[in-house]
């Protein structure tokens, strides 16, 4: 739970700083909002895709280790 709280507060501070500097640009320009949303979506999708490939690699390694142990 401590890890979540610390991560939450760091994200909260980063969002506050970002809003302080860029809120005027984003709220006055529809293209800036679209670009921001597209950027955030691409970051999340990239993270999940990399995580999926890492999980698949780990599954293969565990399977190989189990097969070597059984032999």
C-alpha cells in the first residue's frame, strides 16, 4: 500500500506541474487535446505490449527450465 500511495502522490505532483504550465494551451486548442489523448493512449498501449512480450519470454524460459529439470 505504501508503494501505491507514493506513486499516487508523485503522479499527482507531475499532473499539477503539467496543468500549471500547459493548461492554457490545451484548453484553448482542440488539436492539442486530441494530440494529448493520442499520446497518452500510445504510451499505455506500448507499455502493455512490451509487458505482454516480456511475460511470453518468461513463460518460455520457465517451460524450458521445467523441461530440463524433468530430463
